[in-house]
């Protein structure tokens, strides 16, 4: 597979080149990068799935139901402040082929227990949130800053290019990991899903 077991610099260059081919995702990356939103990434599924689609010859938006945008603003943890940011981002992006899923990582601990059944500690930066996402390959975020790519991938990019789904046990439960892995495997049957 292209990029698998390549050096990190080559993988980053390949990743950004593939993302530029996905017109929908790339447009979001550019538009969000242009509104002055600090501490943000376009992240997770849309990034990983674009690469998986490239690796398998699928149309680059195949299986992508939403585009995750995460940011960190600890100055106001109200939903009203997050909603204002959501509306600002949606206005900047405009019409999009996929739903935008926008979350302030400073607020995640406020709703996490209700959604997933257990409490988590507050994140202290946007990267802290990415560090805990369910699979290592999808623990990734990208952004453009002054026309330069910034890539945050705490577990590297080899699982991404190798189409390997491996649990990130920092916070997720086995049930959540397996549910996500089954969902992905139904859309990308050539994935290698590692057991919990």
C-alpha cells in the first residue's frame, strides 16, 4: 500500500497530497483555516477515510458522512459560546456534501458521561482530545496555517496508510471501539481490524 512503512516526512507529504484531491474535505480545511479560528483541526474520520478511499480506489468521499472540526476555547464553556462558533464555521464553509460536526474540546467533559456512560477529565488543549480518540489511525487532525500544513498524529501515520484499525485504550471502552471498527469494516472490507 502506498505510504505504508514510509518515513514520516514522506507520509505527511502523501497525506496532504491526497487530502488536496478530495475537493470537499480540502475546501473545508482551507475555509476553516481562513477564519482565524485558533487551536483547531479538521480531524478524524474524514481524514482517515479519504486515505482509505485513495488506497482502495474508491471515490474520495465514499463512506464519509461528516467532517469533524475540533477546536479548543476554554474561555467560555457555555453551549451558547460553542454554538456561536459552530454558526461562524458553518457560515464560512457554506454548502457542504457532508454534515459538519464541530466540537469545542474544552466542553467535551460536560456532556461525555450522558452520551457514553462514564466521566472523563477535562482536556487542557485540542490535542488532548485527539489523544483519546477510539482508534490510533483516526487520532489525527490537520489544518492550514499561513498556507502551511500542520498535521497532528500522536500515533504516527503507519496504521493510517496500512489500513490498520487498532484500539487507542486511553479512554475508550472495548464496546465503543468494536462498534466503530465494525462500522468502518462494513464500508472498507479490506481494513485489518486488530482485536481489543
